[in-house]
C-alpha cells in the first residue's frame, strides 16, 4: 500500500482541488538561457518535442482517451509547423541565439492566433507558447513533459503568473471531474502578495506558496488533493478513492474559458445602510474577465498588461499589445476598463531588463517608442469601453506629465479622445504627498500590496506578506490621506490592491470613505456579499479608533 505524502505550505488562494501531480520545472539546467544552439540543434529540438507529443497521444488513444489525445496532438502539429519552426531557424541562420530565436518566433505566432475572432483558434496561442517552452528545455538539455491528461496540480519552485494565465486561457481549466484542467498550484517560493498568488485568486484556483521544498520531489503523475484551507498537498491519499470525494461544486470556483457563464449586467451593490459601492475586478486575461463579469462586476478596475511578457526578449510591439488587449477589452463595451501600463518590477522583470539599469516605470519612460506602442494599442483596443489608463509606481508629477503627453500624441495620431489618466498610489511617499499629485490626475487607485510591503518592511514575496497587513494603522493612515486629498481636489479614488477583498480590511476601507473597489475576479460575488452586510457608519467609527490608536503609537 502506498503511504500518503503530505507537504505543507501557506494558503494564498482558497479552495480545494484534486488531480495528478504535474512537476513544471525542467530538471538541471533551468537557468541556462544562452546555450550555444545552431540550426541543426534547433531543428532537432522541435522534432523531439513533436515526437514526444505524438507518442503520448498514441498512448492516450490506446487507453481510449481520445479527447485528451486530440489535445496532445495539437502540440505535436504545432512543433512540426513550418510557420513556427521556419522563422526560428531563419533567425538562427542570421546569427541569433537559439533560445531567443524560438521565443521570438513563438510570441509572433501566438500574437497572430490570439487576435483571431474565433475563440477556439485564439486559444491555440497558449499551445504555441507551451511548445516553445518545451523546445527551449530541449535546447538546454532538459525536458518538461506536457501536463497529464485530466485534472492536474502544478508544482514548481516558483510558479510564474504566466503559467496560470497560459494554462487557463489555453482552455485547460475545467469544472467536470473528468475534464482537462489546472486544478491548483503549489510554489516553493512566494507568498500571499506574489503576483502568481494574485492571479490564482483571480482565477479561483487553490494555491499554496512558501511550500516545503521536498514537494519538488513529489511523484509526478500521482493522484493528489490540494486543500488550501488546511495548507496541505496530499499525494497518494489513502484510500485513493478519497480523490473523488470532492464533488464538482466543492472544487475551486473556476469557469473554463470555453464554457464561461454569460456576463450578466452588473447589479448595484449597496451597503446595509444604503451607500452605493462600485465593484470592479482585477484581471490579466480573458478567462478572469469573463469570470469577473459573470460574478456581477461592473467592469475592470485593473487590467495588468505585463504578465504575458515577463519572459520576452524585448519590449512588446503595438501588434503584441493589440493581440493581448483586444480579446479582453472587447468584453468591456460600455463598461469601465482601467488599463495599467507595463509594470516590469518586483517578480515581473523580463530578461531584457534584468541587467540594464532601471526597471518599472523608469524603464518604460526611458523607452518612449515602447510607451507609444502601448498607449496606441490601448486606445485602439479599448475604443468601445469606458477607458482609463493607470500609471504604476508613480513617484513624481513629472512622470504623470510624460505619460499624459504620450497619451495626447497617440490620441491625435489615431483620431481618438484621450482617456482619463490615473496613478497607482503604492509608494509611501506618494501616498503621504497625495495632495501634491491630485491636480495632475483624474483618479487615484490605491495599490495596498506594495504600499503595505514598503510601510511595514515586508517583501511582498515573503510568506508573511498578506492582504490583511493593510489594516495596520500606519498603512490605513496613508490610505486615509489619499482619500482626503482626492475629496478635496474632486478626483475619484479606488482601491485595487488585494486588501479590498480581505474581510478584515474591506470594512475599514469603507469606513475611510472608499466607494470603489476592484478585486480578484473569482472573489467578486463574495465581496459583494460583504459590502451588502457592511454598515459604513459603524465602519467609520472602527476605522477612526484604529487611526487614533495608531497615532498614539507612532508618536
């Protein structure tokens, strides 16, 4: 009898999932991005991936699993497709590094596919990226097998937010116990405020972070239960039938990209004492957007644009942005759509910026053509939405002026009206000086994750970092200052950080006067219920007491 193996971790996204263990890290040389690869090596790597997938599809058919075999066959066809292999080989002939050539060719083809109006064809973009990753592993001398058939739980040393987005948007998430789907994720690195955790919450996927490193040696392909409430991954549960004990309704609340509930009109959300609150959702993908709208969100309060590009070799082009933005913004006709500019910082820095000096907003402003490409794409893709542009990590009014000038120029070029421009208030000094920024913006959006991390000296990737830290009086005092400055200047204010979906912090934000919040897509219905149960007068008294007590401690 197999003895169950149990691995502990920090719950960062709630829910329970069952499936087979999928080890997503290639063994050995995972960090080698500059392996010498010629034309023959690149050809051989593509051929090897095609052979592996063809063989796996044959084994699946022998077991009568024709549906899963068909999915794997798609990967084999992509790996042999001259539309992907040709440009990569041509680039190598011209002197490009093999790994960079494969990445660039894959991103170009994926962008074309993602822009197609047919949702089934557009989902092939994720398949192209997965094949490219497998080819790159071959070039490094490593290999990661494709996910197992049926439900699976992703286990990696550091789960990349793009992993979750890719697997969800590629149509691998499902709700029926026999279907194919990402059922959860386990990461050795990171914490509740890591971007992978944020994306997992948005997708409604159970996830553990800060997990026992021994989990990386878990038995691939074995049955497992991921119980995020208990903070535990159980491999080879006893008895094995325990895997089937969780009914579909008990699984994490995901909606597969091909089977989303139709987005219903947003319902008005009011507190128990009648105060109206605008409830929006934070997204980075089509799957999250559909999930948030189906849960009653009025629109999108934060569209993260950098997630698809955290592994790319250069700044995304206007066409790249259009391919990613158009499917999301097409769902938001007539609805609020707040699009954040590229935020290549923290755990989202792509290879081409890691050793090149400034990152984040400074890097984007230092690449004016890249900024122009993105703002033009935003204006084109979001023409039918109630569009707004959000600037991350702002520390000076001059940064706002530069972005506003770029927006005005792009709008003039394409004959559009410049959208509203707002800033993320996530730097302590900016929050403290909010009044000095108010005249330069149309709205503030408070990012509680980075703000709390800075104020409290906790790295957002640390296992101890969590949304509830925003309830600390030092953080609340800064948020209160932002709300006051917004009110005095007549500009709008919202909170888009994860604290807005925390049951402890949300009432305090309402008590400060916040009336617009944006939360992870999967949490929209639950947050709506918390808002409906809140009494803003009582919340204001509670908040005032915390601020007063904190002021005494600070003094």
